[in-house]
């Protein structure tokens, strides 16, 4: 949801290191970040703030080595669930990027790949089979996208 | 000749006896221990309204320690301070540490602050003011390291983080909180709204 990004970020963890020099907070151990309807669970979470103070989080590791992401869709009673070895979430641009073993399920739609970028503002995806948004033509790692036909309003994700 | 030896005999016995009794007396006598204050934790001097300045190698004031009163103990050379306030000055942003009580080790190397411990760091280069509160904290002034084994509350601007324990290194600029960490991080908008 759009309103999430201006809300304060609540974080629970076992440890945190406040690094003054680099102006970052490093949370470690059973990390749970919640901001409005957004939740990210991981082993480690590095939170930094850009000039305007928008938070940016990099979550790595978690159960089975995967960090998990969950956010309610704008104005719908549907949830976006995502996981990846690393999840980067940028509150300002509302971009959530999933790296390695990336998998995002939103309602009935499902996307898998090495890299998925989910734009929370436009609720659109970019998925590639190579790491970091690169595409590897002949590689057997394929992209799988399942988009259910929309019954009602028909705004299918591309 | 024989009877002389005989007459000597009692003399020998007597001197022996005297010697033994002197030795016995000395051995059993407790060495008179002077009641030095080494055995009792007793104040040997006190001071009120004190200001202590510490200079670094270049002669600049490294920190200033102010306290309502202090009590110095002879046996372990420790010092107890009432309402101490420690100001670190030669840093980009002034840092103040205060509490109700503090005990300072012999050479001032270790300071244990107790009751309403507050560490306050002024805002500097874009970072908001930050504070740290706990009930007991150990400070090593010279290496600027601190540790609290009691619950702590850290604030940075409106952001609040609580935890069970804390370790911090002012020089490295790192504060590590451990145990049940709960944080609420707000967007600290560096440009204050007009």
C-alpha cells in the first residue's frame, strides 16, 4: 500500500549495531521489519536513510536461506508474498528487488526467476533469469510467470 | 672438677628454661596490627563541588568531570561521585554522560555509573541528537568504550530502540545493542519543514 512508506518502520531482532560513520543500522537474528502492511523477515537487515530520510532496507538470509516479504496490495484485499536470498526494499521508489531464488506470488499470479523487481507503486514486475536484472539467453534457468486471467477488472500484471 | 660441672648444671638448665620461655612468649604474641585503613573501606578524604579536567597529549581538554561531591577511599584508592557529569569535548560533537552515582577505579580507568544513567550526544552533520538511558553502565573514559548489562533505551531523533544490553565504542562510532531488540525508526527529515 502506498500509505506504508511514510509510516515509521518497526523492527524486532536479537542484535543491532548502530554504525554512526556509515549512518546505518545493522539488525541481526530473527529480524522482523514491519511498516504499515509491509513485513520483511530475515536473518539480517541493514537499514540506511537517504538524504530525505527515506529508509532503504537490505534483508538477507532467513529460513532456508530466504528472506521473506509480504505487503498488502493497494485497495485490494490481496497480499503480495515474495522471497529471495536477498531482498532490497526502497521506501522512496517503492521498489522491492528479490535476488537469487526469487519468487513472488501476488494473489493468483506467480513469478519465479533469478531476479525479480516488484514496483509497489505500479504493482508491476520485471523478472529475469540472470542475476541482478541481467538476462542470460541460453541458460537453462528459465523464467516462470503464471498470470491468472482476471475475471473482474482485468488489470492483469504484464 | 666433677662437682663444678655439677654446680654448673642448674645454671645451664635455668638458662635453657629462660630461653625457651622468651621464645615461646615471642612466638605466641600476636604481632600488634595497627588498625591501618587498609583493611576497612573507609574514606580518607572527601571533596565537594569538584571539577576535574583531563588533558590529552596535545594539551587539549579531553574531558571535564563535574560532581556534587566525591569520597575517596584509602584501601582501594577508589572514588565515589555524587551526581557526576562527564563532558567529552575534543570531538566533532560534544558527548555528555551523567548519572546519580559513579565509582571511579584507582587510576580513573574504569567508571561505573549507576541510577538514571544518561548519555547525550548533540546533533552534528545531519545526524539528529541521540541519547542513551540505562540503570547501570561501565565507562572506560580513555578508550571511550562503554558497556551496560542492564536494559537500555537508545534514541536518535524520534527513532527509539530498546534492548537488554549495550556495548559502544565512541571512537569507532559504533553502538551494539543485544537481546530483545525493538526499534521504531522514523524518517528523520534533515531539512526541517518551514
